[in-house]
C-alpha cells in the first residue's frame, strides 16, 4: 500500500512538472522521476511539490524553487514570505520568473483539481511571481514588480501593493474578492 501511494505521488508530480515546463536536468526538479521508497517520497514533498506547511514555507523561501505546487488544500497559520530571485524552469539564462501552482493536471495538461492555500498574510518579494490555478485565501501583499494573478486563480481576500510603481507592473487576470489597492 505504501509503495502504491509513493508511485501515485510520483506520477502526479511528474505530470504536474511536465506541464509546467520541467527540466529533467535540473536538480530543483528532481521530483519528476518515479520514487521507489519512502525516503524518496520525503524528498518529493520537500522539493517543489509540497503538501506540508514547513515544506511549503521552505519551497517559497529564498532557498526554495522557481516553481512551487501543492498537492492538496493547505493551511499555513502564520505569514508566508515568497523571497529570492529565480529563473524560468530553473535556468539562469532564462527570464526572472517564479510560480505558485495551486492545481494538479493530467499528462495532456488538463487541470484535474484545484487547491486552496489559506494564509493570514502572503507577502511577495520575488519579481515576476505568478499565482496560477486555485485560491489564495488571505491577504496578499506585493512588494516586487511583475506580480501576475493568472486568469484561473483567485485571491479570497485583499490584494495590496507596496507602491503605485509596483502595482503598475502587475497583471491581474484572475479574481480578487476584496480590495485591490496601494497600502
């Protein structure tokens, strides 16, 4: 039973990373290969595919990954800070980019589930940070340029920008249920 669960997590991880443009040569995307024992499962949950509070906070930190995905609804009881400079697909030659994937998808890139990240305060300090799929439930504070709330994402709370200049660089395609303002 444990082996089946490990294979299922590895399969979901591989499908999600494939759809997000994973690079199999990149150590940050080491979650893509199939896991064969419980120790490798722990490595999967602490890489960019997370389902626990501590692993999530580590993944979005300045020592984390360019893409972070959750595998289920997740509640973080305290503030989360997204920090650090990362590049698309984890390659230094690519554009500065970071992504929070609040969804799962199949091999054909069809979204199969969306998730909710519940957090009292979510502070974005990483440039060109995108929230895609699912919902961030709580207030989001954007301090970096290039924030993107993708069309299939939602903020169930307020969206605050550190300045008018930061707000001017944002692309809000998704839904914000509360206020959107400079604060």
